[in-house]
C-alpha cells in the first residue's frame, strides 16, 4: 500500500514545468483539487472510448465493439463508429473556430458600419495585402469600403447555400490543392453549410461508408481552416499584424505588489480592451494600495496579447488552475474555449474572481459580464474594477514561484518574410527554401496544440523541439505548445546557443546579422506565430514555400506536430494539416485505432490521396525521430525527382509525392 | 452478371480450381482477408466519390479514355467486356463490383475484393486523364499506350521476356533495391514499379523507362497500369474475347508470367491490390516477416531475404531461364537494348559515316577457322583517348556443318541486337555504315575490344546452335588495316547484293511460313516471301529459311508454290491449304499481293498498317510510332484494335515497314502509286529508297514529294488539294473499289 501511495503521489506531479511542480508540491496537502488530481482519479479510462469504438449517437446505445459484439445494435461496424465519431469531434473543433471567425468578421462589419467606437482599422497594410490576395481591387477605395467587401466575402463563405465553391480558401492555398479538393468533393461551399451537412450525415441511420465519412471529416477540417484564416486576417486588420516583440513568461511574471489580472481564452476582442483599460486605470489600482496593474495571459488569449501587446505569458492550459494557487491572481477573465470549469472551485479557495464574458461560456459561481462590443471599453473597465476590489480582499499567503524567462515572440508570417527580406529582398521566402535545398536546414516543423495530462505536462513539447532543433529543423509554433517553449526559456537566443544544431544556428545567425539594425533582440530557437487560430499563419508559410518551389505542398519538407493534443480543435487542425499536405505527428493517440480501416487511412492511405498523413507516437524521442524521417523522406524524394529531371531531361519536375 | 451465384459456380468449375485446397480451413489467414476486405472498401468508395464528383462536374456524357489505346479501359474491357467511353457508363459497372465485396472473410471473397479493387483503381486512374493531359513526366509512365504494349507484349507472351515483375513499396535501401532491379533486368524481365521503389531505383542509378522495359508507373493506384498492360497482351495477342473473364485469367496465368514483390509496410489498399494479382494467378512475395495468419502457401509469401527473393519468385511462378554465361565485364540482356549513349556519356565511337567502319559475317570452311579465337589488331581501348572517334571493323568467321552462304546476312544483321544487349554498348545501322559507341561507365568497368568478340561468339552459338559450330572474331582498330579490310567487306556486300537482287518471288520454289505468334494469336499465319517480309518486320524469307534449318519443328517451314489460281493477286492452292490448316480452319483463302481481296491476316504485332482512303482512291500507311490521327479516320491504335487477332479485314492490312519498297507492295491493287499518305517519320526513315522504288515502278522522279503526311493534313479533305496540286497518280487510277 505504501508503495502504491508513493507512486500515486509521484504521478500527481505530471509536469516538467518547475513553477507547476513547485505549486503542486506546496499544495499537496491543501485539499484543493486540480486537473492533476482528477486525472489520477479518472484512471483507468474507458478503453472503448479511447479506441473510438463507443457509440452513443442514439439512445439505443451506448454500444461498444467487442470481440463478441462486432457491431452496434443498428449494425454499425467499428469503421462506421470510429469514422462517425471522428466527424463529430472535428465538428466540435470546426464550430469553435467558425464561432471565433464569425465573431471577428461581425466585429469588422461593425467597424465598417460605425456601430462600434472602441475598435478601428489598425493595419491598413494588412488590409490592402488581404484585398490583393482576395482579388479585391483597392483602386480609389476608402479602407472601410475595402474592408466591407472583404467582410461580405467572408459572410458569404460562412452562409452560402448555392452550392458553389467557397471563395476564401482557394485564394490562400496553391491551385493544385484546390483541384485536389474539387476532384475529391471536399472543398466546402460554406462553413456553416458544411457543419450542418456533416452533423446530419452522422445522425443515426445516415452514412455508414468509412471513406465517405472520413472525406466529410476532411471537408469539415477545411471549413475549420477557412474559419481560422478569416479569424486571423480580420484580427490583424483590427488589432495589427504582429511584429517581433520582447516579453517574458511563466508564473514569475506575477507580482505580489500589483493587481494581477489573468486573461484567458482565445479571442483578442475583449482582452485587447482589458489590457488597454488596465493601462488606463493605474491610478485606481494605486488608490487600492497596489503599485499598478499587471496583465498576464493563459492559453491563446495570452498568445494574442503577447504577439500584439507584449503581454507576458502566465501559463498554459494544463496549469490554468495552478496560476490561481499562487494567491496572486486577483481576477481571471475568460472569453472562449479551453476554460476548465475547475478554475471556479479553486478560485473559491482564494480571493480570485473568475469572470466569464461570453454568452456561450458561463460557470456557476463565477462573475458573468455580458460582453458587448459596442460598450467594449466600459465592460473592460468593469473587469479591471472587479480585479482591483478583489485585490483588496487578498486573504492567503501569496507564493509566486520565481520562474520566468525572456521571450522573443511576434512572428507573424509577414514578420518572418520581413526578416528573410533582409537577406533576399526580391524573393524573401527563398531564403528559407534555399537553406532546405542546400541541406543547411532539414525542413520546417510546426509545433502546435494543447496540453494533455495523458502525457507529462509540457514534456513532449520540450523534448521534441529540442531534438528537432539539434537536428537543424526550423521550428514555428502556436498555441499551448508555444507557451511551453515560452515558459521553459526556449523563445530566445540563449536557447539557440544551447539547443540548435550547426545548420540551424548558422541560418539564424545569418538572419540576425542581416537584421541587426532592425531587431532589438536576437532571434529565438522557436518562432512563436500566435494563437491556435494562427496556425493559419504557419500554413501560409507552407503555401509561400510551395509557390516558391513551384510544387504542390506534399513535396515540401514541412511537417507538423501536436505533441500533447487534447481538444477537438486540435483534431480539426490535425486533419487539415494532413489534407493540406503535411505529415502530422500526434503525441497522444486519438480515438481511431479501434478501426484498422480508418487507422490505415489516417496513417498511410491519406498520403496517397492527399500527401499528408498522421503519425501516432507518444514517446517524445521516437516522435522526433519519426518527424525527422518524414522530413528527410521529402528532401530525399525531392532530390531524386530533381535527379530524374536532369537524367531524363524533362521540362518539369515530377508532380508525384 | 447480377447473379453472382452463377458466376461463382462457373469459377469453381474451372480456373478457380488452381486455388483449391490452398487454405487450411482450420487456420485460415483471416487477418489477411480482413485487410483485403478493408482495402477493397477504401478503393471502391474512393472511386465512387471521384466518379460521381466527375459526373457532377462534367456530366454523364463526358468522354473518358486513356491515351493511345483501342482497348478503352482495359481492365473492364478484358474482364467484363464493356467498351466504356462515357463517364456515366462507369456507374453501373462500379456498383456491380461494389456489390461483390462481401463481409464474409474467405479466400474466394478476398479475390473478389481484389478484382473489385482492380476496377476501382482503373476508374481512379482514368479520371486522372479526364482533362486530356498526361499527369506524368519521365521516367514515370502512368498508363502505357498500345504502341508500348505492341512493342513488348509479344515478347512477354512468347516468353522472350521471361516474365513480368511488379515491384511495390519501399525497400530496405536503395542499394538493395537497385541490385534486385539490375538482377531482373539482366535476366530480361519486364519490370513495373510503384511507390518509392521508383525513387530508390533513381538513386541507385538503375536504367528506367520504356527503352529498358522497366516502367515506373507511379504511386498508389498507378500500379494498375501493370495489370492493364498484361490484360491488353491477352486481348491483343491471345485473341481473348473482351469480357471472357475466365479465359482471360487462364491466359494470364499461362502466358503472362507475372509476380509481385512487395517491399516495406503494407496498407489495406495494397493488400487488396495483392489479391487483384492473385485473382489473375500471380503470386505475391513480401519482404518482411509476416505472421502465419497473414500468409498463403505459394500465393502470399513472406520472404525477407533479398538475395534469393527473385529466385524464389521465379520458382513459385514456374519461370526457368536459359542461362548464358558470357565472360564480359558488363551485363547482357534485352533490357539494355534501348539504352542510348549520349555524347557526354560516351568514351569512344566509330563508324556512322563519320569514320570508317564495317561488320562482316563470312562463312568459312572447317580448316580456315580457329574456334573461339579473338584478335584485336591495332590499339586497344585503354590506349585510346576518351572522347575519340576511331576507325574500326569487325570480321566474323563462321563455320557450321549446316551453314549456308545465304545465312551470312541473317547472322550479320543480328550483330545489331547482340551488341545492344550489352550494357554500355550501343549500335545502329549495319555493314559499312554501322555505328558503335561505348560508354565511359563500361570502359571504367573494364571493357576491352575483345569483349565484342566474347559477346558475339556466345550469342551466335546460343541463338543459332544448329547452323553455327565455330566462330572466330577479328577486331581491327589499326586505321590502315581497317581500310584494307573495309575494301574486302565491300566486295562481299556487293556479291551478296547481286545474289539477293536475283531473289524474287518468282525465282524461288517455296515461301516460308511463320507461326511464331501462334503461342498468343492462335489463328494467325504469316507467309513470308522474298519480296514480302513478315509483318513484324523481323522475319525475311532468308530468316525463315535459316530458322527452318536451325529447327525444322520451329515456327517457320517451307510452303510450296503449287496450283496457281491467280498470278496477279498471288493466290496458290497449296498456300491456301496451308493457311487453312494452320489457322485452325478459319482462313480459307489468302492472297499475297492484294489488301482488298482476301488479304493476309495480322497477329497484332505489325510494324505498320495500311488502310483504304476511298475519297482519294488511294491507300495510307501509319506506324505504331505514330500516335496521331490518319486520313482513314482512325489512329494506329484504333486500326490495330480492329484489324489484329488473325482476321481478314478487306481494305486494311498489317505489314512490315520496308514492304512499302517492294515491287510486290499491293501490286494487285495498283502498287506504290496508290500510296497517298505516310507519317513524316516513316517517310524520312525510308529516305531516298522510296523514290528509287517509285522510279523502278515507273512513277517518275521524287515520288515521295507527292505523298502527303501529317504536316499536310490528317483527313482526306485536308490532303485532297495537296494531292491534286502534286498530280498524285492515285487520283487518276482505276477505282479501288
């Protein structure tokens, strides 16, 4: 018993973040329950659910596939159940991003119509560039007129019912991809139509064909991508396209002497205002006895604010409750997505106020402020006021782990191209592709996704990145993955010195040298590209690389990894990465292997049809090896195809992948 | 077709017997069957999505076809006989095949899954050509057109090419894969590749492409092009009726000696495709350990040892090779026949009109020859600077108890093939314009001039054992000696030409038959006369005679000219009787000199085909090299599809390219003066000989200029003004019909 108890105790410390470990250790006997405790209580988790072969789509069920019962009561086989569950999961992700995208679009419309006063067109350069990409003429038009046309395109792409192809997506991917999607009938007509159709298709007694279901899931994933791209684009227009910025990360960014506001969720619309309000309300805070107000971010709201405002990162998804347990967070204001309901009970043990703001995100016991863009600043000030009044009620010892690291972030695709342009102003992206073709870099890897306590918190993120960096892979990152790097000191030059291989170091040094007049800090080991909707930025980079190399994306040495994937959004993102041509590693096996057929499609046959494919691997070292193999395979094939072109004197390189 | 019960009963009674008792019913390989089932679902569902999407976008009436084929979608044509030309026609076919994918897991159902997967793959692939563009660049081939099937298909089914190896997946290393490819090539195999084995072969520096009978088809369902190639060989040369699924599979099993080598991981669709091969009677070898329940004895075999993989595959498929061990430091195989040596890869060349060269085969008596002796007179290759063009000549003496002077030319012409079989050696033309090249790689590998001798001695003895007993070779590289012997060679050529000029249809007592193609075209008989070579272009009257000497029971035998019926058309009673008896009593009469009245039949491997163009009262000729349209309204592929297979088609006839120069060229129908259209390539190839023949037939000078080609037009209407302007004789000749 003693051994078991000891093991269990040890298992509770499922993190490699020293700040997290310190809090877990300090609070082990406090009785305050967090995800780390609940994870242990939940073991063992349902095997049928994990395999994806539990079906509860109708209330005749739940049905599960066993050796004895190889079909559900309706006759659905493992492949139907797994594929159908997959569509439903992706719908969860797609609707989340669609919700985010439509929110940004409607705010942009309000800016055009003048019904909001706290928001404006901030980045006209981005507006014009976006218009050009969308083939919207800007000749002789006011900025608002241009934005109006773009908003109309987006709204039509959300709502179209005429069955025509959606407009936005083909404008931001290479034409070979569009043709592939048209041939395979997975190019969405509109985001909401795809969502509705897919939902209907997975009702009981509808589609039983695993390939048809998987293809629908891919259509859903493309709708997800479109939603993300729209969200990022309008956020940039309204709040500015990120540029390199220096900040810091981890719990040490909290300051006992300040009013601390944690901003958490995914959307910059409210949080931008909170940051502004906090800056304006320093006096009120000082009246309450504090030195001032500090904001710090959790999850993608944190990323949005870091990228544009340099707001420090507090922590990421898995440890959101632990931030409260410092006793220093006066208010945690949340918008949408990845808000653990568990924060409220933890907050109840402290003076911390949880403030929900979205009509779709409410938690019993918390404060709820119904956020309204037309009264944005007013609402933001209310948040800050609640935080200040809570500050006065601090009732427990404040213990802030003294862990924080310097962070260099703000690398939008535009910012990266700008940095490359210092080396080659005519064809900036060729700086990257040439480095890959010459062998200096082995490729690019997007590290993205969540935390998942099935793995040790942040361990997969960090080990995989270090291994890839050592092997000269250029790393870009978003979401909670990027926060893992921020918190562990991997978003700065010191990390380059410590972890980068010779090729990567040489490449980054060259960029530093060319940009030395422009950059205040040297470039980091991992390029933080933003929140999880900003995976669209990471894929824009892929599109530009493919255009430069004049080939379809499945030939480009660019991989992706979600080392600790958790949310349905991650499933949707993983699926579009594959559909859009990337080998995509997932560090937590999703509920698919219950059907060998669907698993076979995901791991192998997807490559034949779309060029991308999944890699399931939970061990971080093996994961890195497999990602490197995937990149090397592409580079090798590219070389062989180049050799073939020379040997057989063909005009073009083979289009096969 | 809907009643699968009937189908199953038929199968169980015949071809399917080869699978009887293979499965241990107590321990069936269920996991393997499950993979095949899953793969068939994936393939057919994917095909359905693509097909119905194409119909949504283009409409059901939209045409669908592979390029350069007269066999529509060959998998479908061969197995169920539908001649698909429109998208909409594919829907019921795919539905029928979807319907034969059954949940019950057993060997029969796994093969049916395989068949369904083959149909699905054919549909998936043909849709890639819907825009009319070739989706591949060399060396990737994608679909192989009929010209390539014709070029090698016969060699495949008559076993000159010992078999068809289909390589799929990714091997343990490029080097290991390269060894296997080279081994297969040196054994003369036809090779199809799919997936990363292609990239590995590129890395290993293997010679790929149509000229090397090594076809990197592409990835995924592109492996189906190995299948639709094999099936077209059955349709074209086996004369198997489209849709005769049973007969077709039997033919494939007996004549197309194919096997599959799978490298690396397998996915579900690949396993289903493996069962498409098994369905045709072809075994599958996998390069890694498989559990017991994923193997089928003699059909689905785990064989991780690369060194013996090819050997085991051949044993399982029952392929035995005639081993000829030639002591030369380079590989010798038909696979290298098409290899080109470009100037930058060349170490040395001679002949070709730029420097002096000759090659001469002479019959000598027993005491004038020392068997196996090879002399190099002059500097050897390592004494000659890289990049040189030298003078050189090959003098070959042959003694044989049954050798005849007439065979000298027959043997001499084979030098071209034998030299080209050598990897790194290249040869073209003959006699004193012969042109030789040796590659840098070959010299680096240790090539010396004497190896020409080793190669020729071995090949002459191997291929002509009945007439060649001793061979001696002298290779001249000393310029003076070359000139000296060139003179002698020219005297021999002149004597030979004088003798051959007297060799006419009238001057001989007998013609020769050739039934070489009956192994695959059972009703076809060629009659080869001194003035009409075999329609494949490879068998002259002298070849027929030599062949008969070598093996009286072989493909050629003398046919007496007796009982003349029609002198102008060239009809003899004795020949009619021979043809009737040897065409399985299908062709009763046959004329030698008319293509309108009872013309000779065609096996399918003709070099060229002629067709009537009634609008201009003439005849056109097209070749298998020419992919374009012709004035008779059909391309070569379409013409070949309707004329081949051993049937008489008045107005259309297959023939050899040089037959055009013969004075017996459709002499009963007006002769060369009828010729109104040729592909430009053939016109250039015939060169001035065409004008000479025309002059000899009283057609005046520069007759070639009166003949239209594709640059003038591709329809009768388009060429008519040209023919009128040039005053083409056909326009004023008696009506053809």
